[in-house]
C-alpha cells in the first residue's frame, strides 16, 4: 500500500507543478480515505473502572485510565476501544457505560450511537477535560434463551498459517432462530452504519 501511496504523492507533486493541486487532493482522498479539508477531531475521555455505585450515586474505589475518542465514534467502536485499553475479554465481559452531569445525580447510560454522540458533544463543549468521566462496569455476557452475543471480526486478512490479523471487532446480538440471510444482513447493516459515520467527512471524487 505504501508504494501506491508514494506513487500517488509523486503524482500529486506533478499536478501541483502544473497548477492542478485540487485534483491531486481529490485523488488521494478517494483512494486512501484522507480528509483533505477537515481534520478529524478527538476528545479526551477518562475511564473510571472497577468501582461501585453507592446509594448517593457516587462512584467509588475505582481505577483510572484514559483514551482519545474520535468525534465520529460509534457505540460499538467505543466499546471496542475500551475493551482493548483495559485488556478485557469481549466474549466474557459485557460492558456498561455511564456518566454523571452533576455530582449525586443519577448516572446517564450510554447504550447506542445517539447517546455516544450526545456525550461527545457534551465533552467537546467543556474546557475541563476531566469532566464527565465514563464509569465502566463489566458483567458476564448474557446468554438468554432467545438471543446470543457474537463477536464479529472484520477488515482483517488471513496469513499462510491461517491466522486472521489486523482486524476490527464489533459485538452483535443475534436471535437464536436467526437464518443465514438475516445473520449476514445484520452484520452488513452494522458494518455499513459504522463506515458511513466514519467517512461522512471524507472527500470523494
């Protein structure tokens, strides 16, 4: 890929010399997903984990970590980042995310893409990066009689030893009576939804 990248950069230089730099930007953006107009924004998020809530809605006895979260992050991607940061097993640990707007207020739960977008906008508007830490709790993955949690790996590649590497991951809850076609549709819908949100600012030709 990097050879192609270098070749495209050389082409961009030639286009710039000829006075057609905008076309070069569009070609690079379309081929490599580079945003030539808007720089991706990130938010500092502190993670409080391993603690417990008391009767006054205070989260106590926790450990602290931190991650950089892109503003276009989805719920599944955020969970993936947290699981990786804290070295948890997503096949065994179900993650619960909550935060407080003010002390002693009932915590607000993050559970889908809309709730994570609201949270990140709230974080972005506050100059204090320590405000609104995410309180992260884990429990055993629920396996009820009607649904099953499946960890889906995608975007990777197989090597000659049959190892799948360099992948992304997401968790999807499937009904136990799911058909093959429905199974594929749910995976594609989850993956396409993630790509649309992450690429909406990317310049295309």
